[in-house]
């Protein structure tokens, strides 16, 4: 939650291209609570650009967006309604309890509320259905000229293929990280994929479905089981707290 304490550690931890902390070179920050379509948004955003854009992303820490707000760097804060985000987080990381996930969700957006007016908010449903409109808001808010993602079936399919390849954690996944961070462009990425004989038409398969940042029938079945744990009576107050944080953050008035 503290930029001064956390970001220096993040820069040391993520020296290899991948998640990236905001810094002097950053042109845009895209981040949010985990499982809020950040991977899709980052890939889709970079695919829509004529030239690569330096993007800070995937820290899943309020400090990232707070620092962007303080520096006046264009920032897109992604958010998903709490039940969907928490259930997805529990599927991906089985050791995470409903209580811990709800507290983390609420703290994340409560911490950002004082900075809400200096952020563009991207709701999960809009990001995954019309990211171009979200980028348009970023351009209006910050006076930028980022390319707008065209939400065609072909473009969406390409994004999800990249998400699946990323989930496999290949030995050369630093190439994907470099693309996400804007260190290389789309043509460089395509050449790298061809060099590693990656067929983006080959589906991920069941083995990686739990870690994949995309919907699937298997994930929906798991959610039905976990939803009963999430709706236990003793978690009523935490569910209400998370819902209030979501409601306040997505409202035009913010805090």
C-alpha cells in the first residue's frame, strides 16, 4: 500500500521482463486487484499500438496506482465486482481463504479512494467487451493518443491465445513480459513466437485452466463450490465492506 516502501522492492524482484513497477519511463499504468482482466487489457492495449508503449502492470498493489496518481502518469485502474474477483482468486490460489481475499479486495480499493479522481476506472465487463471505449476515456482524461483496441472476434481471440501461452510459463516467457511492458512491439513478438514454434491456434487444455486468466466451463464448476464458502453467514460484514468499496470506486464521485 506504500509506494515508498513497496515499489523499490518490486523493482528488485521483477528485474526480468514481466510485471513492471511504475518509473521514469512509464507512459501508462494498468493495474488492479488480481483477476480483474489485467492480462487481457495489457495484451489488447499493446496489440492496438503502432509503436510499443511503456506500461507498468501486474503488481496488483495499490502503491502502483497511487504513485502514478502522484506523478500525474496516465493510469487505468481495473476493477471487478467482488464476488467474481474473489472466487477467481480462490480458484487460482487454493490456499487463499474467502476471508483473506475479501479483506485484500476491500483494502485495495479503499486505499485508492483518495486518488480516485486522478485515475480512469475500467470495469471488468467493459474491459472484456469494449476496451476501445476504455482507452478512449484514458485519452480524453490525460490528453494521450493511445491506439484504441478494436473488439473484433479475431483480435479478442489473439489476446486470449497470448494469455494462454503466458499461463504455460515457457522458458522464454520474458519475451511476453517485454511485449506487455512495451520493450518490444507487435512485429518483434510475432517473430519470437514463430521462432519458438508457437501455434496460437492450439488451445491451452485442461491442465492449465485454473491458472489461466480467461473463462472456462471448468472454472465455473469450481466457482459453484467455492461460492457456498464465500456466502457463509460469518462473512456477511466483509462481503458488505467489499461491495461498498466497489460501489464507491466505480461511482463518478469516487470518494
